[in-house]
């Protein structure tokens, strides 16, 4: 009989569990990079949408400088999620089991392992999503933890792409049109990255202010009546998991999504992946692969564990026991960093 606590079985079990919501990761960070080293290296594209110069045919060609790229090096924080299984746990009724119990102790243990692995993978996905949202909103990611000095990984996004509206310019103020703002912002990355930001994500409060703009309904009706867009009849979700991301329709060439996903931070405080009154815009690239757009990438460093072979992978799960008292442990390890290779293809705005 196969040992369910063997490393191979544990990692296979995690691989086939239902995934948590992955809307932000799937939409803006679809690519994967793994490096078998302590550091993660990432290149920041510095290219601009230039044009070929004219010269007289008998004159020498004009030398065009290579704008190139910058290579960043970051030693990621090491994520460890460790769970303990006490020896008396399988003797008690498990969650969802009928009163009086209908499972054997071994069945309860197997169920507890699956639930623990599911929760570990959910927590890792949320950690990655928090980093992704910071990169989109602020153009940087802050990494901090126990015995790990706080480090800000700055992707050098242009300052004009991180905005906080103030005073009479805020959404909800008299004379301010959120629709007009979005149309202006959507093209603001073109001079900086050559990418047009056509995907817009708003939290529910920002979405309410957008829908209050009379131009919102007018433009949606015009697109629908002309038949140039195949607008869905009801909510549409992208990414796996629940429906925390809802497709709201098209505003001209812009694809509008409303997104709200809660989580509990390390201090035990309730948070939301997307703070109140937040709008992000991004260029998803060709065929939604990321190529030519933000080129968002989920990067992973090596797993510093002999049983993992020191290989670079998204996660590595293992289990072991202490003999006296008899306690079983399960641990999931990861070394993640979320990177936008073309940071100027995104924009973050606080609208109120």
C-alpha cells in the first residue's frame, strides 16, 4: 500500500487539489520562471516605441542606441507552512462527519492531511496574489517576515503610473467623469512601454462610482446596439476558484472587471486584496499569454531542502514524525517573487 506521507505522494496530492481563486495571477501573471539558485534574476525592459530615422541615401546610417534592459537580483524570502498532527486527533470526529462518527481513525487522518494540504496551497496562492496586487498598484513589492529584513523590490515603474486622486479630482466629486478618466489612463502607458492597457479591474466601491457616471450606461448601450461586442448576458468569471472576479462588460475597447477577495494578514487583521477605491489597468499581451504586454511572471527560487533535490519549483511538501511523543508534521516550502517584466504596462490609481 502506498504511503500517503511519502514526499512523492504529498506533492502529487497537492497538485491535484482544487485551486483557490487565481484571477489576478491568471490575468496579469500567466508565465512561470524557476531558478535553481538562492537568487531570482529578473530583467526590466527599458525599450520605447521608437521609429526608424530618415537619412540621405549617400550618407552613413544613423546609429541607434540600444536601450537594453536592467537585470535585478533578489534573494526571496523563504515561505514555510508547517502543520502538526497530534496522536489523539484521529480518535475524534472530524469536520463534516456525522454525529457519532462514521469514519475510522485512519480515514480521519487521511482526511485531515488533505484538508491541511489544501489550506497550505490556498495560503501560498493568496501570498502570491498579495505580491501581484502590490506590483500592479504600486510598481513594487514589499517582502518582510520573521528573521528576514524588510526589503522593497522596486520595479522602477514610471512615477506617472502610480496615482492618488485628491480633492475635486476624486471620483464622486462634481464634474468628474470616471469614464473619461479611464479612457485617458488606458493610453498613458503607450509612450512609456508601447503597450495599451485594455484590462481594467476595480474594487466594488470604485465600480459603484464608475457605474454612477451617466456615460457608463450610454457607452455600454451603444456598443451592444451596434453589435460590435459579444457582451455576456450575465456575470463571467476568469481564473479558478470562486466568483470574486466578475466581468462587468466593455467600455469602448476596455474590458471591465470588478474584483473583491478578502484575506487575513499575519497579524490576524481582515484585509482585501484590492484596497477600497482602487483601480488597476494592465496590458495582458498577445493571446492573453503576457507576451507583448505586462509580461507578468511568477518566479521561484530553489527549494533549500535535500529531499527536494534543491530544485526550483513552485512548492515542495514533505512529512516526518517524532517518535516520543508520537507527532506527525507536514510542511510546504516555497521561494516566490511576482515580477512584471514590463512594469510600465500597468497603472494603479486610488480614485477617492
